[in-house]
C-alpha cells in the first residue's frame, strides 16, 4: 500500500491561468479517493502530477512519505487506466496485459499465470487472442483494467475510465472496480466528472473547482453537509434548490436575522395538491416530471423555481396550484458573500 | 451503362498515366531501324537489352544506385524516426524551430548547394565513391523523413505513449516496442518516397562521380549519347530496367502501409 501526499501544489502551463492553486491533499495507504469536479477544474492534472507525467510549478508530491518530484513515472511505479483505454492496437489482449510484466522482466511462466488469473477474474479470458479493434467498448475497458491490475502495484490511478461506456455498462463496472479495490490492497486515486461514480465508489471525495479543493469528505458527508454553495450544487441530482430566505418560509429562530441563502435538496421538499398543510407554501406548477417511483415537480414560489418530489400518482398540469413543505431539519444555510455553509 | 462509363474513364486515366511508360517499353523492344516510327512494330527484339547489359557497365550502375538509394533510405529512416518521435512526443525546447529548419533544409534547391557539397566531398576524399553520394543524399532525405514522420508520430494518441511509460518503459523502449510498430504506415510511405527520390537524383550524382565505379543509373543513362547519335533503344531498355527495383521496393513497403492501416483505430 502506498500513501499519497500533496503539499502546496501549484501548476501552471506556459500560457494561461494557473490550473492548480495550492493543493493540499492526504490520501492514506489503501484508500479509495475520487477527485471530482467540472471539466477544467484540474483533477486530471493532479493525476498526471502523481503519475509523473507533469512536474508541479511549486509544492511537493510524496509517496509513502518520500518526495518524488524528481522521479520518473517508472520509478514511482503507479499503474494507470486511461479514459481512451490506450490499449496497444498492434498487440492482442494477452500481450496487452502481459506487456508491463514483460517490460519488468518477469519470467514467462509467471507472466502466463498472472495474465490468465486476471483475465479470468475480469471475464475476458475468452478474448485473449483478439486484437483491441475486435472488442466492444466494455471489453476494451476490462483489458485496460487487466493491464493495470496485473502488475499488482500498490497505487492505481484512474482517469475517467468509465466515461466512454454506455450507462448500463458503467453501472456494472462501478461495482466491479469497487470490488477489485476491496479484494486488493492498493490505493486507488480515481478522477471523474460523474458525481454518481464519486458518491457510490469512494471512501473520500475530493471536490475540486478552478484548481482549488472545495471539500474533502466521505460521500455521505459531502452530500449532507456540503462545504459551500458550489459543492452543494455540483453534488446531487436533481440539483439542490438554492433560494433567497424570503422565498421559502423559514422559522425566524433558525437564521437569527442573518442574510442567508437557503439550500434544500429536492427530496427534502414535499409537494402536493389540494389544501395547504401546516407550514406549507403555495405555488404554481412549472413542470412535473414523473419518474416512476415518484414525481419531480418544479414549482414557482414568489418568482423563484423550487424543485421537490411528490407521490407517483400526483402528476399535475403545468400552471396548476400546488403546495410545498420543507423538511426543516435538513435545510442548509449559506453565507451569500463567502458562499460557505453556515453550521447550525 | 454507368459501369461502362466508369470503366472507360478508368481506362483513360490509366492510359494517360502509364502511356509514356508503355511507349518506352515498346521502344525498348523495337528493332534498330524501326525506332522513330509511330506504328506498332512488326517484330520485337531484346537486342537493346542485350547491348545495354553487355556493351556497357550498366549492371554496375544499377547496383550502385541500389546501394546508394538503400543506404540513404535506411540511414534517413533510422535517424529520421528517432528524431521525429522525439519531436512529436517528448517535451523539447524549440521543437517548432527544429521542424522549421528541417522543412527549410529539405526545400533548398540542389543547384544552390551542389558546389559547396562538391568541395566538401572532395575534401573528405569521397569523390567518385558511393559513400560520397549517400552522405549528400542524406542531407535532403533526412529532413524530409523527419518532417513526414513527425506527422505520423503525432497522430498516435499521447495516451498510448503514456501507457507505455506507466507500464515501465523508458522513452526508447516505448519508441521501439510501441511507437515504431504503430508508425509502420508512415515508415513505409517515407521509405518509398526516400528511395524514389534518391534513385532518381541526377545533379549531385553527375557532379560527384567521374567513372563507372560510382556512377548511378540516371547519370549513366544521361551519358549514353555518343557524338553522332542518341541510342534511343538502349536508353529505353535501360530506363525500363531502372524501374524494376523501384517497383519492387514500393511493393515491399506497401505491405507495411496496409498492415499499419488495419492495426490502427484504437477506439471504436
């Protein structure tokens, strides 16, 4: 197992604004960390710095407590799965997986045993003599995983490995990768722009925006107690409602006269028709989206849109009257100037 | 009807491109007295071929050309491929400057540099020597190789190179085991172009050789003419013979090009 530590990392390329500004991050050995954020937030750059493809402009990268800034990717010894899979097109599946072992000078017999073992584990043992071009996207993805895992390195880097798969395959592979991490003893550093991957797979999420770490916390914590309005808006689907305090009715005692932005997750807003219950607010239906198990209803309340959920059989027309009631115990407050969450 | 039209159009194009060559083949087979007639010859003879190959040191010239063109191609391809890989995939300072210089060097007209080259080759004692042709030929072939191959190496995704590096390769191992096989179509294309341009080169060969010892095919054919008449039949026979190695080389490297096309396409 390998621990990863980044201290004061800055990175700028020859032209343009800095990509990373003062990144401090500690990944304990054996953990599964996801780096998540919108495109251009610097998450892939962090991975390239750890792999050794790029050098930081300032700051230090430590693996197991040793500074590795000057070490080549080979000396750092991480394995990596790429977004495009980057399989070697002229080699068949067997040789693709065997390649890192051959380069390392592992004996033929051991190579064969390890390639066949990992191929069986990933259920690609039937394709060993095929070339990558004869495989489907999902199979290529498994070959790429196999090539990384066959080395049994203690640090695996993933650069959006599932983003080229269709949704059902992505769901399947999410579970597979999580299992592989639990079976082995490697540290996984996983870059994604998909919040579902980050929420479902990782021990800790690192949310990034514009080269700055916004929050590092377990997924459940990031979801329940986002550090600021950016994190609150980025994680969760449908998006969290962020509205002025005047729009929704909040008991005066909860905010104590301060000016706040109210954040409330759509699943904490209950919507219904008919008589307005105690603590409910009246609004007009902007649009209703039946989801099968329930219905997402967007209401217009005092000029702002608030999305909430209703029972599956409540499917109002647009423009109809409806009410919304908040689960007050789960409402979040943010400082409108700093955008930070105000602890309650 | 449509097919007939297409076939006709293809026939016209083929005839237009191959016409002069076919005419040359025909000329090489005409008997001596029939050379300048435009009719289809009444009889064919291999006399011109016999006299080119026995009456002149032409076989020697073909061998010279083959050695010079092969040596130039191999040298330029080796250094060209390593340089092009470095320019395309490694972080080097001033690589666009270097590429610009390579392009510039390959654009110099031969006439402009032939005299200094002559002096340099003479100073090295390589005049009328095959090595004295390979070196000057490399001066134009190498920049051309660098320029063309850089494009081919650039077309290989960066992630493939990075995958090789992360899999434990040194840059040179990544070059030899991954990048070079993937650049095979580029190597094939470049090899054909280099071989043909060295094979056909006339100016340097004329200036830098003085005897049959090092004379190459284009110069040898150019010097066929005597004081009183041009031996058209022999010239035709010689040029037909001179085409054969080029066709052979093109066929060999064409396989690389095709095999490369089928191994590429790493996505989808």
